[in-house]
C-alpha cells in the first residue's frame, strides 16, 4: 500500500508540481489541501505518513485568524495524536539563518527550499523522513 | 533557458506554468496600478518559489528581488521589474514554441 503524503500549499503551480512528482516519481498517494480543518482531520485519522508544509499560506485560517505553515506545524506537533507525523517545511524564504529559525519555531522534521530544482533529491528527502 | 530535467512530466508542467505566468503578469499590472506593495511582494515570493522548478531560474531571481522590495521603493523601479518579467515571459514562450 503506498504511503500517503499531505501537501499543504497555497500556490497552484507548486501544488501541481508536488502532486505530480510525488505520484509519478515516488509512487505516493497524495492529498493536497490548504483548509486547516481538513488538514487536522486528515492528520488525526492516522492515514497521513508525511506532511509537506508551505510556510507562507494566504488562504488558511484557524479560529478566524490567518495561520502560516509554522503555526500549523506547531498545532500538529502539539497534538498527541498527530505529533508522530513527519513535517517537511517548504519555503521560498531563504535569507541566511531563516531555515534554523523556521525549524525551531515549527518543530518540523525537515526543510526544503523552493524552487525545488532536483525532483529526485526531493523524493529522497521524503523517503528518509518516512523510513 | 531551461536547465532543469526535461521529462514528460516537466513538459506538461512547463506548459501549465506559461499560463500561470501570464496570470501573474496581469496581477502584477493591477497591483502596480493600486500600489499594493505587500501583494507585490507576495507575488515575488510565488515567482521565486516556482521559476527554478520549471527550469526558469531567472524567474526565481527576479521573484526574489520583488519579494524583498523595501517600503520606500521607487515605483518606477517596480515598473521596471514588471517589464523584466514580461520580457522573460516572452522569451519563455519562444522557448516553449521551439520545443
């Protein structure tokens, strides 16, 4: 049975890239969403093996307030039932030192910079996290 | 242009990306007219995060410049960035047509 990856991404082109790459090169089952309730529901159901989390989210709200991928990752890591799910942050923010700041603030398990140039390296990183 | 792996998947994605860029250029024009700097930076962030994936690193480089525009920016410079984006788009279209 293929592993299931949830992609949390607000940009349609990046979402499409992740979806095609994960399905065709990684043979993963993929769900794409930026809806916070759906994200938490999927995670709590126990059917998600890894989450790719965009840091900047324009359309995601939690209790009426806009949330970014850092806050969402923390929600997942704070919840007993979902904290085991590896979270891979994805962002086009690449100022020096930001990676460490984001990882610490989100408690995510890994980080990938956008643009993703090498799909094989990207798949390799995912396989490492869910091994 | 185009240094990324050219596979069947990438050919399909690149074709979609050209349409996406066209929409982003239209958005940029509207945002420039309303001088909405925050949204222009967001647009730059999206371009930075996407161009290189499809083999267009110049789009990512331009996106990074737009993403980090300062508050006291000269709007003539922003107009210049839009023109650069249109120029890159035109080149990408030629590249697509040749492939």
